[in-house]
C-alpha cells in the first residue's frame, strides 16, 4: 500500500470509512432480510435499518422521511428527477433550464429530452464558474417546468447560489432540482430555506459505499409529481421499484451521519490543506486557480498551468499522486474539459489543468510531497521550452 500514489481524487470517489463498513457488515449476513417482508423479524430488522437511514438523510436536508427515494446513485437520481418531471408535467410545459457546467448525468438526460421535442436552455456560467442570475431571469419562459442547477461542481468545486435560484423558481411556480452529489455532508443544505423541490444524493463521494444514492422529492408546497423511470414491485411509493439494498443504505446513513458530525472541523482542516498546497504551487508563475476562490468546496483545488503539456504533466505526477485532469469520466482526454471551457478558457498550445480533490484521509505531509512533485515536474517540463516562466 505504502508505495502507491497519494490519493487526491476525492471528487471521483472516496474510500469507505472503516466506521461505515463496520455498520454495514451485519446487514450482509445475519440481518440479510428483505425490508419489504412484513411477516417476520428478518424483514422487520432490515426495514428498521432502512427507516433509520431515511430519517437521517431527511434530517440532513430538513426534509421528511417519506420524501426520500433510494436509488443506485446520483446518476439515477438525476435521471429520475429530470425525466420523471418532464414526463409528469409535459402538458403544463416543455421547457427546462440548466447550466453548462453540470455533470453529464444532468446534461445527457436533458439532451435526451431535447431529442423528444423538449426545449432545453443551457445557460453559460461566469468566468468564476457561478451562474449569472440575470441570465436565469431572462431564460424563464411561460412553459418552463424545471430548473436544474448543481449544488457543488465536481471539477472546480464552486458552490452555486441555491437559495437565490430556489427563490426565483418558487416565485414562478417552477420546480427546482439540484444535483448535490458533491455537496451532501460537506456544506449545509436545507430544502426549505433554499426552496429545493428535488435533490440528488450519492454515498460514495462522502466515504460511503458505491451504488447507493437517493432523490429527495418534495411532498408539499408543492407536491412534486414524478413519473417513475423503473417499474416493478412498487417500492419507494411507486417512484423506484426494486428490492432495497439494505447494507448500502445503512452505509449511506452512517457516512452522512459522520460527515455531518465532523463537517465544521473537517472543512477547516481541508481548507488549511488546500491553502497550503495552493501557496506552494502559486509561487510558480503562470499558474491559475479555476473557479471562485472562496465560494467552493473546502477540498477542491483546480489549477491551470501555462507552458506545459497536459499529458506530460499527468505522466510526471502519476507515480506520486493520483489526481485527475478534468473529470474522471474524460481524463483520457487531455483537452480542456467542457467545464473549464465553459469558464471561457481558450486552449493555448501548451496548457494543462489538474484537479486536486483533498479528502478525509490526506495529511499535511502528503500535501507537501504532492506540492514538491508538482513543482519539480512543472519546472522540468518548462525548462525544455523556449519561453521562460
Ligand atoms: C459523482 C457525481 C455524479 C454521479 O453520481 P453516481 O452516484 O456515481 O451515479 C453526479 N453528479 C455529480 C455532481 C457527481 O459528482
């Protein structure tokens, strides 16, 4: 283990916390029942565990437990929210607004709906990665049924102004969905204060297991209608059929419980690590921070480096640190990601970007090793160039 690269890719996924794993284990073996079995103790104990996580997740976002629908992750939650609303409300209107820096799990369902005839407006973002609320104001149409804007960006970490967007949507009786995959457990989320009608969650970005997530679906003021995207036994009040995955659900709950309990101190620690990394890197010339400098996730540092080739930088870092250039889904591609492009970055001949995702198990020592490796790699790549920095 010790000679493996330092993991700084926490936006792609995170390890399962040992405390989370310990909570999950009994639900694979002795407490293996189907939560839908109502006539024996095996079912009851599984159902009790599911109920506990449902309440915990609801409390985490100031919702009610009946408003939590378990899914396989945020991708499925986004699909259910966007396609489910489109199908349920198409007679009211067929226009949806989103932003250019969304995860593909939001953009692709929107593009699919466009192919079916829906109107999709994809708003650009400002240079700092934040939505321009004036542009949102101008994008509303009488037939707009849904706005989908993410809570925290998976590449540049910026936090969108959810409360402002929610208020604008609520005033117009337009539903507001947010993809909070990167945000749950990391920043305060409140569906009432922020006027959020649908919220996608996932466990594996917050030290929980992969393959489990949830969609919050508002039940009153207004009651959101949702057309199920997966039909079957009628689980999750008909919105998402399929036997509930009890161990993963238990792990999801434990992961969020821990993250909330440690949120404040952990954010301070991560901010200090991020600033330590940035302080060292920014001693070099021609290095830029992507995304709003303050309004961002504590653990995110996304930089662009002039005068080096993206693939060469990635190769130089690889033995020492596991990071991503752009997003994990497209990291084989060294062209600037669509998120960075949306910030108005042009692509100079030699140009590289790196996303550092600092997490729960990273230490000061690791940050210093990574900083040194990045600096020496950048310097040696640049020394082979004619331009001096
Ligand atoms: C990781 C991520 C997703 C996908 O979540 P899965 O649970 O892996 O399906 C969606 N949106 C954002 C912003 C993410 O970071």
